[in-house]
């Protein structure tokens, strides 16, 4: 789902942003002939994501760089573990370093947080899904990281599934239609392949929505008791999505109410970067230097 | 420093990402003739940033949208405060809503965190600066947010200032040159307008670096005592930058050692989005709906 | 669903293709100060589509052009009817003419053909839908034209709904799983908002597919009798899509079998351009000239 | 004339359109390790075009795909003939399939129709040429297909040759100049390498145009008798182009009037896609499946 | 021929190049509210070109800038003459200044040099034309400047006219064909609108080329005597182009040999920028400052 | 500093400009199977630059072309010297020829002129630097050529260093501040890595500027005596840049005044292209043809 074309386009733009007319330091300090080899190493435990993206950063700076992967996307990783090895011209390796790490740290951070949520609900049958609260320009990358962590994706964009919320319903019913009629009418205007999800805030809204035969009902900011009541009332007639107030502390209890899907904005908008470093050896002569652990203004 | 052209390009790409072939829900549910008006409202206290970017999102979807700003970039804001008002075709307002909020929340989050660091060092003379640890594709936006929060920017990219780190020095001295000679030689290869910053890990490295007359010396992961000793040794012959282990708890003490600049990667890589919402009224008929506070998968 | 940004991007590229360094003829022959006014006129009966796109072509060549629409997308039009009027600098009007007509003719052709299919099945409850057999680069435009003609869209791309075909099923079952098991497993890997459609070639495949609870079943190249049998067997448990061998002659009978959806590749891959012309007056002095009816190599 | 850069750009954009964030079905159903091999097979007789473009689609999705051509552009092909063979990762082959077929079918359709016109005028000395009535964004591709079919191209765009039509002449002569004077004046403003073609509607316009020494005269919608008279009057002093009312039924008679060039808008705006299919074998285990013959919404 | 779209694209890219993340100086020094007004003034005599491009630079930085033209493209200008006046936010005016001047100086330099050549051949009937030796990325701009100076354009690119040179002829005749046969064969493969020009190095090559009825013959590096002989031999059967060794000193004599066209690579590859300056007043308070005359590293 | 990505992007755009839909001549005249080999040869003495760019032009047209470099960037070259050899399909070699030469000639011209200035100041300790007066879109290329010639770069753009000129100072001091106060205030608003350069027109301005501790002081259009006085007064407290009235005749004397940096706009805005040619052999059968020495409209 993360295409090669998307990787090349977005990672290439990040390189252009970070070194629009080259890496002054590398050019002034490193001989053109110097070679480097570097290990991508995890400093902590977590879930890896972004291996293919990491590799692309080096290849886009200089096709002579080669990257050998040592961990698959979605793998559990531990401190000190080598995740990939890159070799190539030292200038190119140094120039690509920060962008490569940036993507790998961000994607692994999302995968790691997702995996925590997934483990927290293990055995309940509920799936953890992301939201549209992703970083502008990086949605496909952050979605791939959620999958690497064992989570699932929600709709990709406003263009590929429908989510009817309260202010939509307000408009729909303003002219006198009932909620049920309004939803039936909306469905009739949509492609038959379009998933129709409706957000409800209170239990008493459920019957009108169910009568319209929608695909998913989002129970927004419901108490645990109300979630249980909602699941029961819906009775398998729609996918049930819980949303709002979801944390690592609350997610298990929410999952145990029987909901099918729990959407967690935090997966993408609040995941901390995972601490990965690049242990670099230039020319075979220098000591390994943990460049990512050092500040890199 | 954040150009109109950059805003249009990047916000436009975010809109294409979030609604590549339009907003299915708005198109199915909202009449083409419906109008909306919406207030951007702060749910919490903080520092605002991103007003111009917020406005651009709506204009890029439909030039008929108009946005009236009510708070300047860098303004302290309080819960419930209206920061901007947008009016326009309801479909366009709904389509642009998430992208507009996304930028404003992210930028205000960075400005707010920066302002906390800036207040923490108030009166010490130290400035808080960002790093290259920004989101790929959004550096200019995140840098503008740091400035809105009262912070300063570090070099923008690898192309506009030099930062010599330990692995660079390893290469420079591998052929037998001293550190001083190596730095003098590097300087001689650089444009005269290029700022030369050198990172040191230990006090005993300082003299060799000072002998080379560099512009800034970064004291990396120094204890408070060593920072004080470093500041004294440098004695105004270079800008002194502290880096590593900087948190809201430690930053005041670091600043009081007399360093000039404190670089904080967290400003951009760890700022939480600020909770801003869009209170939306469609057609004048519906109740205000706090759409940003609701989950938006 | 056809965004302003998409129109500007694609129509702009078409103008660059058709006049990369301007219109030599207009520049050599028409004074810069000459004005033109032109009516977009239908030469035949049909269904109009592309009004906004037609207007954009002129504005993109020269913002001084103004286009006044006289027919809405989806309107039934008759020979001689004026659909829009453009006025502006004569050079700009001449330069944009072919591209503007090209889009309007193509989109109206698709809308007209679609409307014929839609009328043919009127009252049966079946909807006419398009396919992915669109012109490369113009999908959003051709999809909008289908909607203008009263048809519906199928999935937009490979990224927003799943269509399992026989060769997919072959792979799924190669390792020993039954079709039902394979489909259940595939569903489990998909986002909950993803519509799952399965293509079947024979009636005896239906039970295995139905057991997996898919969203749509496509009955591919079924006889009318088999379609009827299929509809009965499915019994409302999935949307039923008929496909293959659909023509204006056969579509009514297919619709009367009770299927929900009839997909017609011809809507986009075989619609003839609708004969629209631009009746042009330059400077108020010349006679109207039906330029579109003349050959335009 | 169809450059590698143009192929990569336009086919790449088509792939982005058809699978912006990947092929959901292939990803959910086909193992990453599965391999596929597929034959591009003609279902009918015709003239092939688009081999290089077909190959590019697969390579752009995944460079590990290899395509072996088995028929040259312009080759006469017969039902069942294998035109090319692709092998590679099954997911990539499936993802690129529709775009690759789309271009090959469209280009072969144009080549096939062109070849019919070319055969119809064989021996007369007239050449069949295309017009600017091409699909927006695909002109270079459709022009290449015309050449593959034995036809010739007309001017590529408004920027590379001049075509003076009646409304241009109206402007030119409005200020009192004669047609001859106006054309001489226009010629004097043009680059010496610019071909000057003038469209005439009636025989009595010829002398004034001939007096201006133009390069090509287009006889627009002339009867066969008038065409013969026109050819005779022009007497080799300009290329003679016939245009208007050209069909496969009329073209031979038109050619036999002695005109040099016959322009046919239908070559590009009305050619039906040629029925080519992709016979696909995944993993060596499944039966060949004629996927292109099946509906592909 | 220089389209608005081309201007916006290329001038926009130049602005991005010159101020990728804004104008640090203006941002640090000039209040956001300051206004500026500036006159584009000629320091020398010459021929003006680039007025529309100059204006676009300011509008692309900030649409609030307004530019009032005071001289038309192609106008003879004298020292001290005001060519245009810009007013707007001071920061925007300063940011766009160098790019705007850069285009105007370059285009006016080309127009001025061209005008000198054109005056030198006045009355001879020969036209001065440019070549493909233009600055990469700026061909349309430099061609427009040549026209502003009274010159004419040669073919725009390799795609819109044919120029057969000696190494082409070597290949054409290698298989045994005569030059005449080879040229006739080449013509038969070209679109009828394609101008066929052939370069010859010696008088004795002329007959073979003339026998093939080509459109233009370029006499390359001919002496004046040979040019005269060539013109006589060709006798109006083709356009005669002289090329090679053309300077302001030699061009009159070359023109008097009777050639039709004289191509001068120097027009674009050797024109010096014309000295234009921007006399700037900020806020109404400061003295005019001739910023373009000052060095602007 | 000239990245591979920048080369591919800009050279690719130049190829698109010069052959948007291919090379008509090569396609009509050269068999697809013909091979060519060509030497890039210097016709004159000078300094080479652009080897990597020259090679990229051929590879971007057809990856089957291979280029073997025979001279390094910055090498002194003499008439007749072979600088690189390209082999590949004859059509591709011919199509890329002009663009490849164009870049190599332009870059070598700049390197050659720069080297002359550099030799002129040899032994004085002054460095020769470029300015922002580069060709729009080609700054990175022209800057690389300056370095190849032994010169140095000034700031790359308005975004990476500050240059305060008289009209800036006018604004800064308009509100009552002294020049010193104004510069101190400006510095306080800038990133610590930003180089602050101030332009002065008269000796009596120096003290106020020196009091503000700026990084570089540009002495603009100073007499030699005033330059000497300025260098003495500054006394090592800032880099001293001389600017204005710099020619090959005056530069030595300027350098001997003791200034550190001499900026020369002419390096990029007035360098003549170096005369390099491509000696081409097609198919092994034809004689070498010096195509670059011939006119190439």
C-alpha cells in the first residue's frame, strides 16, 4: 500500500529540503573518495517499520549506496539490534543519514505504539485502527507503520469512504427529513462500493441509524456501559467502532465491551519517534560514532 | 521566512492527499448551495501559530472562502478564544477543515512548547533554538512555529551552515593533521559567509577548537559544571551552544551556566498538537458542533 | 468529486501540450487588442457535462476571459442550444478553444451515453455504473461525466475497494483453503471500511462466496436465466452486479432480472464525443464562424 | 518522437491515478513472494502499437518486472498472437495490468484504424494524417500510434505550424487588406521555418491564397468535383489537404482526386480500443486467466 | 509566444531558487507594515524587453504588489528613462527585486543586441534570426527578447523543424543513396508541415540539395563571394540562410549578398545584460537608492 | 554541492525544452540501430567544468549511452584535448548533444573566467567570490563552475545569509536608532548561524558598523586608497569584502589593498561560453564532424 513511487517522491522531497544544494559539511570535510559503512541500530525495544524507506534515502542521494536489511517491517526489536547496514561513499551516507533516520524513527515509533495498543486488546477480537490525524504529506507512510504494528487502517481520505457526523446530520434533517430517511437518501447518492459510517453521540440515536442499514456505527465518547448497551442494540447489524477517550489504560476495557473497531488518533498524532541510531565507520579508520544519539541541529 | 509559495505548495499537497477526488461525504450530504461559518477556537491555553496557513487551506479548496484572523502568530491564547473565523460554501469549509486544523494544531503545539522553554530561561540571556529534527516536508512550517513561540532557528539545512561532529573530525585528523589544523583547513574551503560550528564532547577538546577560531562551539551532553567551565574557557571567543539532556526541568539550570544557545530537538519532534477546534454552523440553522474535539478517522 | 485543483492541474497540462510556446497563428494574425465573444453551442441532442472545465480552460490561458454558463451539468440539451458564453481577448479565446471544446465534447459524450443507459433501465431499480476503463489521466473527469448522465461510479481505483477475481481466487485456494475460508481470511486483512466485491463466473460458485459474507457479488457474463437465478440465490445478502455483454439493446433485460448494479465499460471507453461547437465573433466585425465543426488539425 | 521521458512521466501519472496508495486487492490476496508471468495476446486482427509503453508500466511499478517484446510497433497482428511477455512479482504484475493494457489497447486501436485508412488509399499517393483532436495529455502517444499504423502526423500543436482559418481571415481583412495582402503580411511575421497552411471553403477563394504563396491549402468540405478542380487550380504550387466528411467509405474517392494529404480527426477521436488481453499465470500453479476479457471496474 | 503559464512557472522557480525560505534580511530589518515604491530605470540606451516578466516576479511573491508599465516590449529606451513602477509591501518588493531585474536585464540585453544587428542590415531584406544556443530553461524568454529587438526566431526545438547537417547526410548516403535521394527519402518520412532545412559547406553541394526541393538551405561559413554565388544558384528555389562568422562588423556585407536569413548564435549566448536599475523608496522616508547598480552578492 | 538530484531535474527539463516530442531530424534520418561515438573536445585553452552534467544529458535521453570522463572538473585544458567520450545509440547521442554541450560550455566558460581572476590575485590572500547575479534556474550549476575555477561562493540565496545595504539601513534608522543600535537589533533577531554582512559606501560609516560587531563588511565602490584605509580601520574585526569596479585589470590592485574577499558579478553574468565541440562518428563509417563548431539553430 506504500508504493515505490510514493517512497521515491516523498523521500526525495525530504532530501531536497534537507540539502537543497548539498551537504556543506561533508563536502568541506570528507574526501570524495572516502567510503563509509553504517549500521542502523535500535537503542531501545520496540517494533520496526520503515526499512524500505530508510534504504531509499541513501539510494536517492547516490545509487552507489547499498543497504542490506536485517529486520523485517513489523519485527519486534531489542536494544543494540542491527536493523540494516548501509555502505557507500561517505559523503552520500552522511548526507542521507538524518532523512533516513527521521523516517525510520517516525515509522518505528508509530509501529511501536500501535503494537502496544494491539497487545493491550489481544484476545478480545477488537481491532485497533488509525484516523486521518496524520502528518500532512506522510499519510501513506504513517498508515504503513500502523499496519506494521499490527493495527488496521481506517479510510485513507475523504474520497474513499463516508463518515456522517452530527453536523452533517443536522443539515440532512434540517429540511424535515428523519435521520433514517436522510441516511437512506445519502446512501442512494453514493457508489455501491462506498462504506457508510455514521457517528452517534447517544444511545437513543441508534435505532434511527440502524433503520437506515449503515455499514459502521461509531459510538463517540460513550461510557463503558453505554458501549456495551450499544453493541447489544446493534446486534451485528453494523460494524461497531468506539472512539474518544482511548488510551493504553482504557483500551482493554473498551475492547471488552464487544466493539469491533477502536480508532486511536494518538497512533499517528502522538507517537514518539523510536530511538534508532546510525553507527557509522568512515574509511575503516575511525571509531564507530553514534551519530543519531548526538544532537543534530 | 515561510513564503506564500511554500504555503500554497505544501498545503495544496496536503489537500490533494486528504481529498484526492473530493469529499464524498460533503458531496453526498451537503447541498452545493449551503453556506457555513466556522470559528477556530482554542480549547486550552497556549501560543498560537499557523494563522496564515489555516486561512490558505480554505482558499485553496475554494477561493470563495474568506478567513478573518482574530489572533496574531505568537499570541498567547486562552481556552474558548476565537482565533479566526471562516465563511464560505459549506462543502469547501468541511473539505478543508481537517487539513486546516492539522496545520494550525501542529504549529501552535510547537509554538506553545517553545514558549514554555523560552519562559523557563527568561532573563538568562540564553536563546532556545530548534534542530533539523523536523517533520519531512514541513521544516519551514515548524521553523516558523518555533519563531512564533519566541525561539530561534538553527541552520535550516545541510546546505547553509557547517556543523563538524566527532566522526567528521575523525576523518579530518586521520591523515595526521591536528584538530586545529583540520578545522583551519576546512574553514579555508568554505564560503566566507558560512558559519562554522564544531561539536565537542569533552572539555579537553576545547583548546584545539578555539585555536582554529570557529564561530560556534557545541558542548554536547556536558554536566552543568562542565558547561560552566566551558563557557569560561571559551570566554566569548565563540558562541556557546548547549545540547543534550535538555528538558523543561533542566533548561533553566543549563541556561544559568552562561551558554548562549540551547538547542532542543523536542521543540519539533516531540511537541503535542495544541487542542484547537472548529465550531461550525452550517446554513445558519444548525447548532454549533465542535468537530475537532470529535474523533475524525 | 472533481476538485478545482484537479481541473486546474489537468486542463493546464492540456493547454501546455497544445500550445507549449503559444499559438503561432493567433499571434501572427490577431491583433493583441482584438476581443472575441463565443457561444458554446450544441449541434445535437444530448446531456451536457463539463461546464466548469470548459470555463477553466479560458481562465487558465488568460484570467481576463469570462465565461457565463447557460446550462447545468446533467442538463438535457438540444441542437442549437447555447450552453455557455465566453468573452475575452481574441488571442486567448482562440488559444483555449480546442482544449475547452475537447473536454466539453468528451465529457458530454460520456454523459449522453450514460443517460441513454440510465433511461433504458428506468423503473427497474438497477443502477448503471462505470468501470476503471477510463482514459489515463482523465478518470476524475470521466467519472464526473458519468454522474452528470445519471449513472453512478464504481470504485475509483485499486486503492479504495477490493475486487477479487478468478485468478486471485486461484492463488488464495492454491494452498488448500476453500473459497470461503480464503475470502474470510482476505476480509480479515482489510480495513473495515473496504468494500469487498467478488466476481463469479458460474452459479455453482455462489454458495461458497455467500458463506464468506462479501459486500458485492459480480455475476460475470451470465445469461439472463442465470442472472435471475443468481439474484434469487443471493437473496439480498450482497449487492448483485451484472457485467459483460451489456449494450443499449441488452441492458433493459439485464436490469429486469433484478440485479442492483450494471457495470458498463463502454460508458467511458466507447462514448463518442458529443458534437459541440464554438460560434465565435471576433471584434464584433466578423461573421460567426462554426470553428468546431471545421476540421482542426 | 515519443520520448522515454514522456513515457515515464505519463504512464507514471496513470499508475498514480489507478493505485494512489497501492493495490488493495493484490496486497490482501497475493503473497509478496508470488511470481507471475503473463502474455499480452491479441484477441482480434489489427495493427500493434504501444509495446514500449506497455513495458514501461510494469517497470515503473517494480523494476524487477521484465518484459520481452514479441511484436514490433506497426506489425500486423492476428487473433491469439502473443505480443509481449511479462514476468515479475505477482503483485506488481497485477497492479500494472490495467494501465499497461489501457495504453496498448488505445494505441493499437488508433494504429489499426489508421492502417485501414492507409490501405484504403494505397497507390493513390495521398497520405493520411491526424489532427489536434487527441486526448488531452496523450497527444504524443496517439501520434506515435498513427505513425505505427502507416499514417503521418499533422502539426503537433498550436506552437509549431500556422493554420489560418476563415475567422482568422475575417480579422486579417477587416481593416481593408485583401486576403493576399493579409497572408503575405502574416507570413512576414512568422519564423522562416514555420509552415503556413490556409483553409478555404470555396474554389473562388483559391486564387487569392495562391497569390500569397502559402505552403499548404486545406480544401474544407469540398465535393469530389471541387476537390479535383482545386487540385488542378493549385497545380503543385502548394500541398493540397482535403478535410471534412472523410470516412472509410469516402476516403478512396477523395484520394483519387489527387489531393496530397487527407486529415482524419476520427483516427484519434473515434478509434475503438483494440481487444488485447493479458493471459496471466500466477506462481505456476493456476490456470491461465484472460483477465482483460473480463470486466474490470 | 511567451505564455502566462510559462512566465509564472519559470519566474516562480527562480524565486524559489533565490529565496527558498524567504528573505532573511528583509525579515530581520524591514517592518512587515513598511511599503515601498520602486522605479525600474534604464541606466543606458537600448531596447526594452521583459516588462511582463518583471511584473510577474513581484506578483508571485505577493499579489498585493502592483506594477505599472511605462515602456512597451521592443521600445527604444534611453538613460534615466522609467520603464515601470512597482508599489507594494517593502519586504515583497525587496525579495523579488533581484529576480525581476535579472529577467528584465537579460531580456533587454538580448533585445538590444538583436536590435543592433537588425539596424545593421536595414534595407537589405535579410532577417536576423536566433539559434538553439539559448540558456537552458529560458528559451521562450530569450526568443521573446529576440522578437522584441526586431529579430525573428528560428525553429524552437528539435521537435518542430528539421535541420539536416553533414553528419546526418553522411549516414543517409552511407548505404549508397545519393544526397538527393536521401533527402527525398527523409522528406517522405516527415509530416507535411515540417520545414526541411539542409546545411551545406561548399557550393558544389548545392545542386544535389536543390534537386531534392528542400525549404531552406543554410550556407555555412561561406565567403562573401560564395554566398553571392550560392544565392544566385539557388535562385529563389529555397530560403537562403547564412551562418557562421557573423558579427556586427560582418553582418551588413553578408546581408548584401542577398541571403534571406542570417542566424546569429551570439544574440542569445553572448548578449550582455542591459544595465537597468531599481530606484527604491521605502516608506516614503528614505532617499532613492540605486540598488541594481550596487553589487548584490 | 551540486547534487545528483539537481542535475537530473534541471538537465531533464532542458532536454524537455529542446526536444519536447523528440528529435525530428534524428528520427527521420538516422536508423534506430545506428550507433555513435563522440569526443568532447576543447577548441581552446581554459578550465573545465561540467563533466558530470555533460554525462547526465546523454543518460537522461537514453540509459544505454555511456560517457567516459577524461578530464576532471577544475582541470586546465588545452586546444584539441579530449575531455570525455560518449558512445551509444546515434539518435540519442544526437538528441542530447546540444543540451550537453550547452551546460559544459557555459560551466567551463565560468570556470575559465574565474580561474583568470584567481590567477590574477595569486599570492595576495584575497579570494574571488561570485554573487547572486546568476542565470535563473542555474545557480547551483554556475556556483559549481566558480568553485571549479578556484573561486569561492558567496551566500547561495536570500535565505542563508544577511546582507544589509543602504536602503535597509535607511529603514532601520528612520525611527531614530543609530546604525550601531539598528545592527545590534537586527543581529538579535537572526539565527546565531546567520552571517551578517553590511555594505558601506564611505569610510566614515565604518565605526558605527564595527561597533555592532558584524561578520563581514563590504566596501562598495571604494578607491584603492579608501580600501587600504578601510582594511586598516577594520583591523581584522570583520571579513573585508571589496566590490564594484572589479575587472581583470583592476583586481590585482584591489587584492593588494589587503581585502579578504573580492566579489565579481561578472564571473556568472558575463562569462562567455567556452568553445567546446563534439567530434562525432556515426556507425563507424562516417568522417568525424565537428558539430559544435557549426551553427546549430
